[in-house]
């Protein structure tokens, strides 16, 4: 070990608060999906350059879920841009390659919108791979 002290970055309170709200929103989304009969296969599934908030399955439908938490549901609905959609669909391809038992399933891309004081809103088929 060198004699130099290790510098640690101080946590940005805004980022750590957003991270905590995001985790709570993902938990609310997971509960909603379980009640709707989905089986959670993965949460926060990471691949280089992208992360899928949740991968769930019901029957022969494999669903890649993006959770958006904002001040209100209208803000959450418009928070998913084309670049992020592209990253999610590419990550979904990688998920199917890594989990071949799910590769033959129908695929869908959903959003769950979360806002304080409102029930989470599930939007099945919020976007497709050909956006």
C-alpha cells in the first residue's frame, strides 16, 4: 500500500435521494406486477451500456419493464427518450441470448409510472423495438 490517503468522493445528496426514490418505485412496480400475475425473472439486470429495471414473464410473454418515478405521472410518461429505448431493446436482446430458455417467448416493452400520492400506472406495450 502506498502512503497516500485514499480520497473518497462525497455522495451527492440529490443523486442518493433519486437513487432511493428509484429503488422504492421499482419495489412498488414489482408488487403491482406480482399482483397482476407476472413472475419476476430479474431486477436491475445490467449489461454494458444499459440496465433493464425489471424482466418479468407471464405465460409465453417476456416483458422488459422500465420504471419511471417523477413528480407527477405526466412527467414520468415523457421521461423515456429514443436513446434509452434503443439501449433497453439492445439489452433485451442480450438478456435473451444469456437466457435461451426465454428466447422463444413473445416480447413486450412496458413502462410503469410512479408518482407520489398516486397508484403506479402500468402501460403494457409502451414502446416496441422498432420505434
